[in-house]
């Protein structure tokens, strides 16, 4: 993962509402959550929630799928794992061994 892509993802996760959305989705597992349930859990207006979901979607952390009339948001674990790997790959890379 390139640093610009990682920094964009971390920037979007830096907002408390977006981090809350993403945390709920990660906890929900691979099936995700309906937008309505996210809205109920977070107690934010629909337009505000849509804005935050769009930001997370734009950096690949969330995808949306429709099932009939229900719109689901699903955490993208591959991207989350890539962010974790990005941080771990840099861990102690400049450490001086004595």
C-alpha cells in the first residue's frame, strides 16, 4: 500500500462519526449492517450519515450493497488488513540494533 492511499484512509477514519461507523461495521462482520441500523445506533441525521459513508466508500473502507429495499454497508476487511500491514511493515524499520 502506498503512503498516499494509507494517509487518505487514515484521514477519513480520523473523524469521530466515521470511525464509529467503521467500528460498527467491523463488529458486524462480513454481512454488514443496514443503513437504517447504523442511523439508529449513531443517532445522526440520514444526510449526515450518507456523507460519512460516502467518505469511507471513497477510500475503499466500505462498500454498499442493495438487497431489495435495504441498503447494506459492509466493511472491506482486505483494505483494513492492508492498512494494518502498512503500519506493521514500518514498525521498527529504522531501529538501531546494538
